């Protein structure tokens, strides 16, 4: 599990653009620094703004956090 192979591909270009005011979803450091807040929004369905992620995508993100957020 890694940011580059498992997490980064989950964020679409439109997601990155919509959240660019807060952080860069293409940046490992930005996502790592905001991981819990991002997870909360993914889990409650308020992010991304057009439709919630499937549960399995949310779980991949949680698993990445729990694995220590490997690059």
C-alpha cells in the first residue's frame, strides 16, 4: 500500500481542483498532513462534492492511514 499507487489515483483531477483552496490532493505531504480531516469528509460523504466515494475507496484511504501513510 502506498500513496502513489493506491491513494493518489482515487482523487480525480476535478477533486484536486475543487479542494485546491485547502490543500493539494496530488501532494503526498498535503494529504498526509490532512489525512484525518480528509478521511472524516470521505467517510461522511461530504467529499468529494459531487458524490460520495464507494465504501471500498474510503476503506483504502483508512487502511493507508492505519499503515502509517507510506509514500
